[in-house]
């Protein structure tokens, strides 16, 4: 049998070949797919870890965080925020203002703050507002708001962080109350020191009333009195009684303990009141008080009793400083003037001046060089100045002695 030399069968060969190539391609792409899946898994793992880390961070924060969209709707709150306000995240997300944690009594202000934030005018240092927990308890929160920008750079809402500052506020309030009590005590001490002089001062009108009264009785007894004469004497009695009343009123107004006020006050008028109180003391010590007051000063926003306390402390320090100089030279000059936007009260004495070692400690509480001094006078003056956004400073008086300047911003 002889085989024919047949033709080569290309087609099955080609088929076989392409099958092989296809099988290889499948193996290769399967391998690629596996690699791709592995990479994807690793990326997902990393993403999950990152997400878990961020969530853990957010959850363990003590700062409340809240996101809102551009309309003010809450889109996210963290657990600290929920802890602070007492509502659960599901109850809060999706809400529009007014929020349930807005305290009803501060609704107007909270709404104004809300509008301010949505308008993009939130102050970068934050705003303090009073909020309410679910159980009705009130708390003070410091709120810092910033625009929320997405990955494409679009502004999609607002992100706020919130810190509970109730305790800080309480501590501040306590410190303020203590300071106030200290000031009130210091005023009582000042009055105590001036009591004998004031009693003496009060005695004068009373003695005058008494003698006018005796005069009247005598005149009535002797029968030779004209109604005109009598009226004159009675008017004098009235004047003396008014003088006594004024002294008592001044003392009472000065020592009375009341909540600090902030009202428009006339610095010159307060200064005159203060001088009225210390004048008897000044006379006894041979101190000549001169006033040089600028006219038509604008009012300042202040607590009148506190400003009077500053004036009296400075005047009394000036008088103390001149205790050891000849009587003829004991001049105390009080000046008021307007400089830029500040009213300045200057008290210039001709005393011994302030040596550098004393100057260092001048404003420290309980620092005194006097036997009977409490050492609180200047310290209190400085706190009062700071409370009114003013300043207290001193310089040498060119003619000898010291000048203290107390400045306070004018009411705008
Ligand atoms: N005008 C002044 N001239 C010289 N020394 C002064 C003057 N004012 C204050 N000092 C010094 O500063 C110290 C502290 O004054 P500060 O008014 O605080 O307390 P104090 O007058 O001693 O006591 P008080 O609490 O009764 O006012 C004074 O003891 C005094 O040595
Ligand atoms: Mg003093």
C-alpha cells in the first residue's frame, strides 16, 4: 500500500494553534485578574483601616462635631456632640433650625448666630452660646465654624466644633464675684478709715442745726421776732440738714454693694462726688485739693461706684504720700481730659515719689509700705481699669511726687 502524498491540512492545525493561544490568554488574564483582586483587596483593607481609625478618632473626641449643608440641615454629628446635647444622632441628622437643643430663652441670639454662620461671617475665634440638653439642663458652648469643602473644592456646607465651657464660665464668674466682694470690702475699709473724720463732718451741720434751733426758741420766747427773721433761720436749718443728708447719701452710695453696672457716666461728676467724700479728710490733713476738669467731656460706659473707688484710692494715696512734707506744699491736683478716644483722670501729688524697688511691686495685692495699709488700693484700681478696658499707669511728677493716670474709653 502506497500512501498518497496528501496535502498538509492547515485548517485543523490553525484551529489547534489558536485554541492553544486562547487557552494561554485565558490563563494570563485569570492571573492578571487575581493580581488585580489582590491589589483591590489590599486597597479596601487599607481604606477600611483608615475609616475605622478616623471613626475611632471622631468617636473618642471630646469635642462635639456637627456638619450642616448649605441650608442649615444637620448632616452629621459625632458621639461627643450627642453626649453634650443628649439627643441621639438619628434624632438630629436631617433636622432644620430651630434645633431642639437651642435654649428657648436664648433663641433670638442663637438664631442670629446661626444666620451669621450661614452667611459666612462666623468669627474665627468662635462664639459662645447657651444651649440646652435634652433633660433641660443649660450649658455654655464655644462654637467654632468653618466652611465644609468637598474633594472637588466645592463648598457644600458648614463644619462646626463645639466645646462645653460651662465650668470655665462658672470659674470666671466665681472669680468675678470674689473680686467684687473684695472691692466691696475694700470700700468698707476705706470708709472705716475715714469714719472718724466723716463723723466729725456730720457733727458740724447737726451742731449748727441745734444752735439755730435754740436761737429760734429763744426768739419765740422773748416775743421779738419777725416772720422774715424766722424764715431766714429755718432756711439755714434746712440747708444744714441737707448737708448732713448729703454726707450720709455719699457714704451709703459708696459702700452699698450692688451688682456692677455699666451705664453712661460723667467722669467729672463722679470725681466731684469723690472729692466731696474725701474733702473733710483732706482738710484735716492740710491737703489742698485742686480740680482742673475739662468741660463737656463725653460720657463713658462704666460702673459709677467703681470709678469713684478708683478716684478715692488714688486721692488717698496722694494724700498719704504728702504726710511728711510741710503743710504749705501739700497740693493735690486732679485733672480730667480727653485724649484720642480715652478719658483720662490724672492725680498728681507732691509727695516723696516712688522708688524703683517699690514701683516693681506697686500693683501686687497686699503690697504696702504703710503701717495701716491693706495694700489692695492700686491692685483694685488696676482690675477696675481692666474691667473697663482702660489702663492705670504712673509717672514721676516733674515738680516732685507722682502722677497716676487712669484712662477709660469713651462711649461710642
Ligand atoms: N502717690 C503715691 N506716692 C508714693 N507712693 C505711693 C503712691 N501711691 C501708692 N504708693 C505706694 O504703693 C503702695 C501700694 O499702694 P496701695 O494703694 O495699693 O496700698 P496702700 O495705700 O498701702 O493700702 P490701701 O489698700 O489702704 O490703699 C503704698 O503702700 C505706697 O508705698
Ligand atoms: Mg492706697
